[in-house]
């Protein structure tokens, strides 16, 4: 459906020409600081004023290093344009979120991931790896692509509901504590971070030093369902960042413009002047300080993001959507 935008880039063949991989460098020649800087400067596909003429792929695939990928969905498929993270271990491959589109024809997420595995096998010789699919939270722009993975061989799909999340990660006292995922030579930490949504989690990867925060923290207009839970979750992430090496905080969307405190309205399909995706631990610390000052829920407007409590109507819609998948 989609045509490739740039010649000379490495294209992952899905038979649909709808996934584009940007292989920026052989990461062995770059330091971790150079990698992080490149990520902070990255410009993503960002939709079109007229989607009929949009030539971007359904999925942009950004290779951060030899085992870490960031995928972004085309805004002409969904204005949400969520980010998806794919992390390789020696034995397993983690897929964090599955996007906002179900159709494998329009949005070939599963085939794109399989292509990445095939590419990786040329380096390590392992053609089969277990796919572990989890979710940052249970809003449908992060799990609609699940059907592409259901019933596939060597796939473990953790449903985005409370029972499945607590059971799979063995959280005995949710939201306290943390859990680990072993991918084989790459151990990820799972941190409960409810507030935006009840089952929300954050993933820490010590290999890239990424903190993957989903919709809990990202450059955008962040709606908070449970204010007290959210305050505790942000404090939890700050405490974690103070005791672990976190280079970059990466969420699931970009909604801010490149101007301080300015955001694109909901439903925007063309964002030519986006803010960077990558945030810093310092941004988390600033938000935590602001939240601690407040005696009651209130909009927090900062240069890189805005945090706002949900109103009753928004909470009701959220509860209905959550009830559907429980």
C-alpha cells in the first residue's frame, strides 16, 4: 500500500513495501553517548497534510544498534502513530506494544518483526527465537495488532489486562516491587507504573539504558486517570533512575511541537515540527518535583510535556474500554 520514501535505505522486504528500515551505522564504531545523541536528534515519519499522497511506509523501522529497534506507525494509518520497541536477546525477542491497526495487509507488524529476526540470524546464526509480546498498557492503540501474533509458532502473547499482567510477571503486591524478563544475555526490568491506566508498566533495558515508559511519560499531553497512583509511579521511576544508569526515557507517542509547551491537538495527522521522542531522567525528576508541590490534581505544563487529570467523562470511557478487555 505504501511506497518507500527514500532510495538508498535498507528495506525490509515484506512483500508489501510497507516497512522501511533506517540503518544509521554499524554501532560498533560508535560510543553509547554518540548513539544516545543520534536518537535525541532523530526525525521520524510524521504524516502528511494529505494522506492520499503520503508515500511513507506503514512502519518506519529505526535500528539503534545491532539488537535494538524502534518502530513508528504511520500517522496516516492512525493519528496516534504509536512507537513499538523490539529488543533482541540470545534466545528471545521482546515486542513492546503492537500498534493501532489490526490489518496485516495495511500494517505488517508481524512480518516486519520476522524480517528483523531473519536479518539478525545472519549475524548470530539463530533462525528461530521465541517472540515475547507485552504491552505498556491496555489502551487499544497499543494492542490492536495483537491478532497478527496470535496462534503463530514460538510466540508468547501476554494479554493487556490485569490478570494476565500480574500472573505473567508474578506481581504479588501490585504495584509494589518489580519483575525481570530474561531474553538471553539481556535481562529487562518491569516496573509497575499505574496512573495513566491501571495495568501500565515501564520497561528498563540495561543494554541500551533505555527506560520505556509507554503513555506514562512521553513528549505529549498525558492524561492521568488516577492522580495518586500516577504521582507514586513517577516517584518510583525517579527513585529507579537514581540507582540505575538511565540514558534516555522513551515513551509511546510524540504530541508536542518543537516549541515549548505547545502540542498538536488530538487527531492531528501531520506533525512536521515535532519535538524529539527522547526525554531524559532529569525531565522525570522535574515532573516529580512539580507533582509533589500540588495538593490536588491540576494541569502541570512544562516545556517538554503536559500532564492533566482526566475528567469524569474521560474516566468513564476509559473504564468501559478497560472492562471490554478484562
